C-alpha cells in the first residue's frame, strides 16, 4: 500500500462529504453530492482530523469520488472527464505529437487530439472544474486552521506545529492548481481563503496576476515546508515548490513576456542539491512499485495510484491498459488483462521517428513495439495502425503483478529529476546565469548513460533543437509536450506539423490563439467576471 495515503478512501470521504462548500462550485455551476456543506466542529474534536482533512486535499488529485472509480463527488463533473492527472495528460499530450486515442466517441477526445476544440469540450470543463475544486479544498483547509479557530478549539502546541507545515502544503497544492490553470487557460477565477464563502463571484485573474500570486505564495511558504525528501511519501516538500517556480520561470517568456532563465536555474540548482538521484533503470519510474524501488529517489512529486485502495481511471491506469495493442494482446507483460483496452493508445509517427537510428535500438526509453505495424495512422479508428509503446507497467521492478489487473499500482511521476536536468540544460542554452555549460552537458549525458544509449553528446551537439527532441525521448507521456512545443514556438502555426494536427492526416497549421484553451462555456455562464480567451 502507498505510505501515508493508504487510507485515502476514508479521507476522500471526509473531503467529499464535509469539505465541499458552495464557494468551490460557484464559478462552475456544479454542486456537491451531499447536503452537508460545512466542516463540522465535531470533526475537529480529534486533533488527527487536521491531517486527515489535508489528505483530502491531496485526494482530489487522485480520486473523483468515493463510490468506486466511476463515481464523482461533484455534480456536473463526470469521473472519466475530470480525473486530475488523466485530463492533464490529455490536454498536454493528446493535443500534441506523441499520442493518439483510438476511441473518439469518448467525450472530448476527438476534438483535443485533432486540435479542433471549442469551449464546450467536456475535458476542458473537467480539468477547469477539478482544478477549481482542488483550490477550494485548500481554501477550506486554510479557513479551518486559522489561529482564531485553533484557539477556540484549544488545539495543542504539538498539533499547531504540524499545522504550520500542513498549511504550507495546502497553499502549495492551491498554487499547483493555479499553475496548471495559468498554463492551460491563461486565466482563472481567483479565490483565496479570506474571500466570502457564499454569494461571491471570484474575480478573474490573467496570466500576469496568476504568475505573481503563485510566485509570491511559493516563496512565502518555503520556510514552512519540509526539506526535500524528508516528508512522508506522497506529500509535498520544498522541492515541489522549487519545481513549480522553476517551470514558471522557464516558461516566463510565454506567460509574462519576461526572460527569467536565471531565476529558473536558481531553483533547479536547489533541487539538484536536494539529494535526489536518478534511478539506475529508466523504467523504474513507471512501474507498480515506483514508490519503493529506486525511482523513489528520482520522483519529486507523484500523483498516487493504488489498485486496491485508490482505484481510479487516472493517467497510469489509462496508459497501461491503453498500451495493450490490438494485434499483440500484450497486457500480461504489462500487468493487466491480456487484451487491455484493445489498442486504445498509439503513438504518432513524428514521435516514433525520434528513435530512428541504431543508437536508439537498446535505449531503454525506446519501448516502441513495431512488428506487424506501420508507423503511419491514416485512420484513427483502425487500432492496428501506428506503433504502440510499453513505457508504463503494472508490474514491479521484481516482475510481480500489481494488486489489480485493471486499476494499476503505478504512481504518475508529475515531477522528477530527469526533467530538472533537461530544464537546467535548456535554461543555460537560453542564456540564464548561475549554471554552467559543463554541468548542462553532464546532466544530459547522465540521462543518456542511464538509458544505455551508447552515444553521449558533445558540447557542440547540445543545442535547443536537441533539447526539445531529448525531452520527448525522456519525458513522453508525462504531460509536458504541449507546454514544451509552445515554449519552442512549434505548437501553433505551420513550421512544425504532425499527424492529425489541425484535423488533417498529415497535419496543418493551427492559429496562434490555440496556445491557450478556451474558458469552458459552463464556467463563463455561471461567473460574469470571467471572459473568453481571444479567438474562441
């Protein structure tokens, strides 16, 4: 079982029944599934409740409800289109050049992977809503842990000391959701714990305002977070805050038209000095025991999954079952049913081409399965077309089967050290100070050596184009690609096309306004302070 969040179903029950208040759904026009809308004072008579309610904030990143994987704790959000990590993967990966979903009758997937989305897309509404609920859960935890409330409840000094850290974690989780909303949508309703709980339409914050808020929050809480690698598994620490800041600064030219590569290097260096190490085997990061195998020292922050306790149709369950090919029936080797989901996921040719050449034949990042297959996908509904991969697995590093053959034990590595190394190299190449070319080259070559690639690179070969391709080889299907392509100026426009970009089999240009998604129409209708993004 996953340490710390192994009782997450009970904790999520607390969150979904008692923690959802009207403010969390005001901007979404959705309502909780239970009539109780405030935290009960009875709950806090036991001081252990504070940690349990904090775990409810974490739970929203993994679970959608408490009555099984298909349940949703919020009316208006479907479990299949609002699981946090799953929809994040769809919006960052399915929209770009790495992944194809075969079953286009699944709500919203056709429009996302063909780049023809509108404000009515349910996946957009699902993520916007789920992230907003995460923010509300965090706000409610902060409201219940003010000095005034702790004084009124006569909370002990020892518990207050812990609550100081708990509050910092809640603010970090809130900042994480705002970061994702800023990246994906460019704006969001801004609500914090001091705002009214009822009859309040949150004001709209644009990217500049969100950037400033997230930056100030993460810096303010740093001292109250635990040091890197010292917190319980599944809980955030200083390194998670540093990672969000480093990513914001790396993308600052996109977000706020400012060069902040030096600032990115500052926080990347902090992470590198935080004690993390690369797992000796690349695939350790994507196995059912990645919480206990050597990957635990590489993964900076996971989204928790567990085949028994934390069943969900989240990103790793979707990807492991989806990796099973329609021809190969290779599910047993992946630790799920032999037929899995019958060829649900394949890769686009442009991604497969990144592994062309003999140096990638034994590269452990190359899990392409190509026999009896053609790289081209001319008909998305034909599951026999296109290559498949076997990156994620529901087997452990010792080969043992996961605890369930559908719902996997594999945690999703939202942030890991390999990404830090590649970000460091990119920030150096973009002119950031505080890093060195020698370190950048060393970090990239450490990844190549770890992957058993016989070809390390020279300083002359370390270019931005190389970094973009190497990020795809190292980090594919980890919810980075759309952001990367936008930062490199290759997502919209026509200077780089991929299969089915713009709804054309060979790919066509898409307009620049699609660098952000539209604000969901449901959210616009329920909050008059929100405005639509240009072009939608």
